[in-house]
């Protein structure tokens, strides 16, 4: 097979297959949700995650100010809400209301969880290096929860627990193999 050169500005689309998540945050009484395709584990002991957020995003200010965030894992059926939270600014309106999502109490952080998501990881920021045009918020996991039938020591990608994977633009792939288009 012949390979072709790819514009390096598009490299994220080659490795961007991790689940798309909804990161929730709150600072000084203001809450928000940001859709992120850039979320990854960075340590097993202690358990840590990193999310990458552009400084211009409203959630960046909230996470920076509070030092906390929650990673919520939506099922594929939440694509309309995921798209809503990724294409609107929390500066203009409450994304929980606009996306039809329900805020739920967290165990260890001051930001809300998203009840409709099937898994949640609560994090306290321990580092936030600026890398290129994004800040990488590294958080130590302080609590995690998951729907029992979706987890048996490993994530079970069975109905209705199919993750969303952003392929770029409005294209997503469900872990069931279904190609989805948002918007």
C-alpha cells in the first residue's frame, strides 16, 4: 500500500480515538461543561488523568480557578448533548439546561457530575503546564463511579454503554462501530 504525506496540523485525527468526554467544572458558583476528545491517563499510582483545554475556553478559567474538574463518560446516545456542549460557550448560557443534562453531586470535588453519563472521575489539579496552544490540566483522581453493569474490572462496551470517539468535525464513531454525524 502506498502512504501519503499528511499535514502535521491534522495528526490528532490519527490518534484521537479515545472516548470523547464531558468535563464538568465549577468556580465561584458558576458551572460549565466542555466536550473534550483530548483526555488520557497519565499515572497508575497515584491514579491521574490529563485533559487538554485551550485558554480561550470558558471552562479553562473555571478549572484554573477551582483547581478541580470531573470527567464524565457519555454513552453514544448522548451525542446531541455532547455536540451542544462542544459547540456553545458557557459564557452565554447554562449548558446543563441547554443540553438537557442533570447536575449530580460529586463525592470529593465541588463541581457537578452529569447524571446521564455512565462513568465519572473526579479530579484535583496537581499540575497545569501550557503546551503549545493548550493547557494540560493534570488531575489526581479523588473518586470514581461507574454503572455496575458497564464495568467488570474492564469497561464492558455492551448496550447501552457505547462510548463516542471523535473523528474530527461533526463525525463520531460509536464503540459499537456505528458512524455518527452530529449537528
